[in-house]
């Protein structure tokens, strides 16, 4: 449900940004968190524009976004939208700013902060192999 909401909101914002409100042109919807009753949804966004201007613009088109959701989803309820800047993106910008203050300086990176899909896949396969059921012959051999 959250992904469908994200797509509807992103498409609608793209149309509004292109046609009516330039403050919404560079807004990316990064996630949605909707409660189980579908009464409220928090829309997480990132932007390259001024955060205050974008927040104002998003709140100004909130009812239009809810109407678009109601029209496309045909759900019993349409959640009330609230908007929050994505803190992960903001943290990344802060880190980039700090790194920019020290050009040419080696920075130690903690490799545990980044996912390695290949290593995760190998670890999962190894776990599956070690958890495979023991054959009856293996049990008898172990008893002997």
C-alpha cells in the first residue's frame, strides 16, 4: 500500500511541479509510512530546493494529492497526508559538507555501514546449507 501511495503522490507532484508550482520540481518522494487504519500517512521527501519553501508548497497541495489518491486507489479511506523531510538524505548532505571542508584529506570509512549484496547472499547460502535437514543415515553413523 505504501508503494502505491508513493507512486501516486510522486506522479501527481511531477505534474504539479512541471505545470504550476516550480518549488515542487526537484522534490523526490523517498518513502511513505501509513498507519494500519489508512487514516494517516507520513510522506518523506528530499529536495535540492529550500526546505521551508518546499514544505509550504507541499502543504498547499496536500488536498489535491489526497484527491488524486482517492481517484486512483478507490480505497474506502484516503489517508490524511503530513510531510517530513527525509533525515537520511539530510544527514548525507551534512556529511558531504563536512568532507568538502577538508579536501584531499583521507577519510576512514567504516565498511560495516555499507551493505555488500554478494557477501549477504553468500552468508545466506552458507546458513541454508548448515541448516539443511540431517539424513537418517547420518544420524545412524553418528550413533555408531
